[in-house]
């Protein structure tokens, strides 16, 4: 049999060295984990700050845009925007800004007739519900003196199609105010309106898709706690 030549002091030294390396490794791992955690927290804080800055920027951009559009201008919001269920924040924020700057929305009577006719639509329940929602929003704006209906009739004119009349209103409004704006998600209407206004020699007009404004309005509602 081999004789064990290891002295007790040698075993203690080995044990101490192993213990020392284990402690060092644990401390090093903990420090590394702490650094990673702090880096992650700093990154998240930076991302949150950038998100807030973007929201403030979007909020201010939206307010400036709405103020510009409804300040002494011929601006038309198409019926499809009024009837869109996804535009709740858009109308909440617009109402807030109209109150702040004492502006009103102009809604044409033929637009209101078109919406009222869709409310009575029996073969399309979704459109009927959307029209009822639009009428509710319109009434609220009107009651708060933030909306005026131009040339309203005593009862809705049946079979009315608003798009050609919207283009005529953009033309006549331009002639009166030297500028016209249309907010719509109807691509066909946007194409026709741009071309016809251009053909009339007009330059100070804008045909605006509603989606961008709607997205900006969400930041505005968040920042202003609407």
C-alpha cells in the first residue's frame, strides 16, 4: 500500500485556496450581474425617456396641426372619420383643442343627411351602428358650441352621396378663404379632390389621411390625461 505523505497543513492550504477561488468567483459573478442589471436599468430608463419625449413631440405636433386646420379655414372632416369606431381619441383631443383655442368644426348639411340615411340602413347593421355613434358625437360637439352645421334641411334628403358635394365645398371654400383642407380615409375621394383642386389652379390646399392624425391624437390624450 502507498503511504499518504500529505501533511494536514497541506490539506488545509488546498482547502483554503479552493475556498478563496469560490469566494472570488462568487464575488466576481455578483459584481458582473450587478453591472448587467444596472446597464439594463439604464437602457430601460433611456428608452422610457425617449418614449415620453416622442409622446410630448407627437402631442405638440397634433395640437399645432389641429389649431392650424380649424383656425379660420375651410376644413372638412369626411363622414367616414365621424363614423369610425377607432377615432375616439381623435375626437376627444379635437374637442379639447377646439375649446382651448375657441374654434368650431364646420359640418355640411349633406354630410349629416348622408350619416342619418346610413343610420336607417337595415341591410347593414354595422354601418347603422357607426352612424348612430357619429350622430351622438356630432350632437355633443354641437351642444358644446364646437360644431356648426351648414345649410341643414328640416329632414334628411334621401339617396344623398356626399363625395361630389365635398369637392364642391372645397372649391367654394377655397374661393372664400384662399385655402381648403379635407381629412378623409377615402382614397378615391382624396385622389379626385387633389386633381380637381389642382385643375382649378389652387395651391394652398391639403388632402389629409386621417390615420396619421389619429395616431398623434393618442399621444395627446395620454399627455393631457383625456
